[in-house]
């Protein structure tokens, strides 16, 4: 999950979709009644599967007189590409991917629900003599290039006064990284769970840095097309209502809560112990008030400033981006980063606020 490989596929497809939307004479569509939402397997997104299979999503969709089709896409990046091309109205993705794929590609996208942030789910592992992050200097580092793993590496290097010029990045898919690490030639990797759990417990291996050291920077969210959401607020209300009802079940220590987590564990290919182990390194916002406070905090713009600077320096804001300000990002309270005339990524706290206030 959570890589930027194949990014251009979705962006190219987007141009064809966008062109049809701006033709003169095209009428504004009437409010929709049916919506498509994409998700992929990751500990923080398993609640979407649970709510779809257990009737919670349908209950909330029925409340607002709409239908929501939830689709699991096995390839995480492909799900974002398809969202960017207009095949989905909403999609689960990280803050960085939301910025560098749909937003950078011109699709105005809103963060509807901030579900969690990685709090140790992503990490850097060294094999052999390396026991501290600074020991990574001069090594070849295997990771999914231009992903949140790459971002984590950059933040880690910065913390020990190193830079990417001090190491050599080797692009390795998340599916291949465990096998690659088993070879003598690979001594440094960056990855996420569940692969991270496997690698950090391998013989002669040391976890030298993880996302708990940059809390709140790798954020997992449900993103919605801004135009679609504006024309169809019922979609936002139904998704938020279903999400927080599921959170209230999942967080319980009773039989219902355990059953929900067991369901999610099985669906994600692990057992309850494995799933709960991943939850321990995930800061879930079980209550809407927690997500709302995070969305309104002064730390969120600071985080997105780190993310956009990394993205621009690695050419991820598009070929036409002449500066880090090319893509505008807006936040609750009226703060904006970048070009206020080209805001394409929006953090909207209104639906989380409705959930927190019991108004859904």
C-alpha cells in the first residue's frame, strides 16, 4: 500500500476526463443517487470492509436516500489512479498521495474523514553492523521509491544531519521487499506493516527509525471529489456516519468489538493478534472529536508543508510546477499553503464536526 509507482497512469487518464468537463455548454449534473468508493487493504482502512459486509454502510446510505458501492482495489495506487480518472467518487489514500496524484493532476479533492496516522507502522531496518540510523550512510536502501517510505527516509536522514546524496535509493516493490531483504546484498530497507514486522524481527536486524518519531505526518484518510461532495452532501454525511458508528464498535473491548477486529484481521490476511499488533502502531481516531481536533490543529499545516516540499523536490507536483506553491492546500479556519487561486487539496472538518456534535 501507499506507493507512488504508476502515478502517471491516473494523471494521463484524468486529462481526458477533465477535458470533457470544461467544454462550453455542458450542463451541471443533477444530484446523484449512486456513488462509488474505493479502498485497499491496510490496517486503518479495514473498517470500510467491515461496515460494508455488516450492513452499517447501507444503513447510513439508506438514511440519506442514496446507494454507495464500496470496491476493494488490490493495487493501492491503481485505486487512486481510477479515482483521479473519475471512476470513483471517493477513495482511501494518504495525505501525500492525495497531494501528488489527484491534486497535482488537477482534481480538486477533499479530506472528508481523517481516520488515523502511522505511529510506528512505517520504519527503517538495518541488517548487520548497523545499530543506529546514522549507520545507513553510504548504503544502498531498498524501498518503494517516491512513496511514504521515501518520505520517511528523507525525514529520518534529516534528523541525523544526512541527506539522500549520502545513500543510494533502490526501488523495490512492497511485494518483493521481504524477499530482497533475505539476500546478502540488501542491508537497509524502508517499508510498512505487515512487511515491517517481518523484517524488524529477522536475525541480526535493527529497527533504527519509524513513523512514531514523526507523529501525525503519514495520515490515512477518505478523500472525496470536491465537486461531487459539494453537489451531494448526503454522500459525506453517510460516509461519516457509517465510519464513526464502525469506530464505536471497533474500539470496544466487549464481544462485539473483538468480533469486529477479528473480522478485519481475517479480511486483511492475519489473525486477531497480528491485527491488534498493527493497531498498536496506528493512532486511530476512534472518536470524531479526536479527528476534528487533529484537523484544526496548527500541526497539520506544518506537516503538509514538509510533505509538499518533499514532493516538489522529487518532481511529484507535476512537470509544470515551477515552485512548491504550485498546488494550493486549504485547512479549517481559512489557512492556505501554496497558490490560493489553485487550491486542489482541502481539509474539510465540517462532516467530522457534524459527527462530533451528533448532527448526522
